[in-house]
C-alpha cells in the first residue's frame, strides 16, 4: 500500500532495536530516507545495513520531514528508590530530550509547510503502572508540553502525535520479565504467560505491527487536497 511517504526523510530515535527499529524499517519500506539513532556505533551500523538490505532505502543523517521521538524508559523501581540523579536522568531522557529535538526540527518543517512528529511514549501515560512512576510521569509531562506546541504549528501542515504502546515483545520487555522472575523465584515464561492472560488478544504485540502503525499514522495525518485547498487534520 502506498502511504504517500516516498521521498520524505524520517528521524527515528533509539532505533537500534525493538519498536524504534520497527518504526524505522516500516518508514524505509514506505519510501522514506531514514535517519536511525543509537549509542552503540557498531550495532547502529549493523542495524542500518539490515534496513538497507531489507528495504533498499537510504539510511543517512540528513535534515528531516518526519521525527519519531522514541527512548527506552527508566528501569522499574519502587518510587522510594528514585533519588535526585535518577529523577533528573529520567526526565532528561523521556521529556527534555524529545522536546529539544522538536525545537531543532520544527521551524524547518513549518518553513517547508510539511512536518510529521511522532512521539512513542507508553500506555502507562493513561494507565500508570506501579514501579514505572518515573517513566509515566516524564512521558505524561512530554504529552502535556507538546500538546500545546502542536496547536501552534498545525496551520503550517505540521502535526505532532503520540503512540502509546502496551505490551510488545521487545528486548526491554524480556529484561523486565527476567527481573520479575528473579524476584519472584519463578521462570520468565511464567511471568510472560501471566501477562499474556491479561491481554484480550492473548499475546504480546510484535514490533513489526507497531512499526506499521507508526508509518500508517503518517498516512492518516497526510494533507489532502479538496478543491485545490489543503485539508489539514488537527493533531
């Protein structure tokens, strides 16, 4: 299906693996030039080459039309254990950094009269989970901050939206399940099965499904032409 993204450029943060890589792959498959991001240079290059081979897309750092803000959240812990350093680090990673990235790209998007910003946060923004208080708080702060920003740029065909993933089969989820298993003296599969029982579909989501949702969201937000005038969907 043509998503209308061919020739666009996307920046996807924390895209070495998991949901970030899935988003980058689907945007590349849709015809975007994709900028990927990660802390491990060697792993990042392997990821870039993998996406190139799978999609034939160009994976290089350039000015972008699409920004996907994504980052791993702080590790689960009792809120009493969140000291000042952890608090600052969590807010910096999951609120301040995405805001800064938006500041860096949004004026260029407004000037070009096209821009799509997608923030990958978490379902815990709406349904906070015990132990993920810092992640939930920082991501909720990002949501509130950018909700106002979105209303100042919508006139220029620039949209800012959020994706709130629930339970997906990612390395982060696996690490969380392994940690819970050690604490409870059970196997990771027992933890996973208990989690699956609480999901209506009876299974975890696949990263590729999330990536498709990310790329497809750009289609739904795409400007449409009616009578020679652009119809821009509100964020």
